[in-house]
C-alpha cells in the first residue's frame, strides 16, 4: 500500500546526478518544510501506530511496500518513517526534477531517473546507493493501485545490484497499523526469496486476497510456471 502515485517510485538515478553531487549543502526549501509539517500533522491526527520498526543497524536498504491502495499511503508512510528516524527516498522521472520543482523534489527524498541514459534504471539506482552513506529506498512493488496482487521484480533487481537487503513493509488501513519486517538479503533465487517475503505478509494478514496472490506468484515462479 505504501506508495503514492506521485511516489510511484519511478526508475533510476540520473540526469542531474553530477550537479546534485557537486552542489554545496543548502537549507531545505520552504515549500518542502511546509509540506512535511502538514504530512506529519495528518499522520499524528489519524493515530497510526507502528508494529515492528525499521532495522536500526542498517544504513542502506530497499523497503518493499504493499499493498498500494490509496493516495494517502504516502502521508502515512512518511509519518511512520519519520517516527523511525529516517527520511525515505523514492524514484521519479527526471523531468520532475527541473526548474523550480528540482530542489523541492530532492528535499522530499526524490531520486531522478533518466530513461534516455544508456545505463538502465537498475544500474542508475545502484550507482546512487554506492554514492550515498545512507539510503532507504521505498518501492511500491505492485506498481499500481489497481493490481491483482502480483509484484513486479524491479525492487528485487535493484536491491541485488546495489548489494543491499530488502525490508518488507505493509499498512493496515482497518487497524491503522504500519509494520516493517525482517531484512532479507537477496540470494539471486527470486522465486524462493519472494516466497519468504510473501509468507511474512501473510503472517500479518492471512486472509488478505492480494497477499494470497503474491504467495501463489512466488510458488508459480519456483515451479517454472511463471516468468521472473
């Protein structure tokens, strides 16, 4: 659920990377500070709780969020990660990081992705992980809010290329609970690793239909009935 259409967790690190790297430290934009304060106020007003926090010993990881069902996901997830003491990052199309929006998007945690570059999205984001000392990259693994529950494998390939673990995370709207699971280091066996993640999600919401679909997707991959 964690995701937001604008947070759609686009793809790759890109076009402006050299300028971003060279830029001197600066104060966050006024707009980003105002937006963040509003988001945190809404999160606290709604009374969301965290069940299972983020791993404190890790500095770099991919947060695999599901299910993605609402545009409010971004608000609740930003609030939860703030409570955990991190500022998450997300991927976005490089054209969103131009003009007056550039600094705002960067301040909100955006990583620009340039689809025109020779390096693909996975390589661009892996390079961003290598460049930074800390990076918690959030990806809505289902891709869209209208999915039947099957996941796309981009989150996995990024984590493997960057040599960072995957932290599963979900939001339960009914109980207003956000939960982070144990980190999983990708082994290269996507089906087996996906099944471990799916089993954690189902342990939290056993009867949720999307998570049943996710578990079956993993079993089909292991059995060779589905493409990775």
